């Protein structure tokens, strides 16, 4: 029995639900990456064909330190605390 034959024994409903789960997982990963980019830079880049636009990320508070500020602190010699996943 080959693996390909074993897969063909799945019902169409099982195949569709597996495909849907994979697509949803891929979308969730993309949305999380989009969120992280917005948190780090304070803006998100939106592209439509040849048009490109930077839009403020509404989930980032204006007082929060972003990548630009962290790099400035490092150049001046100030210490910066970075945390991931907090």
C-alpha cells in the first residue's frame, strides 16, 4: 500500500477540513507577522500593485518606544531593555 493510495481513502470532507485548517494557520501566521511589524515600527506598509502606503498601526500607543528610538538610544550609549513575546 503506497502513501498516495492511503491518502485517497480519506473522505472529501476530511480533505477539505485539512485544507481549510492549513489555510487558516497560514493566515494566522501572516496576521501575527503583520501585528509584530506594526508594533516594532509603529506603522504598517500596505501595497496595492505599484502603489505603496505607510499607515500608522492603530494598536501601537504613540508613547511606546519603537525601533527608531531604540537605535537612537544605542547610538548615544544608553542601555535598552528588549523583550520578545511579552
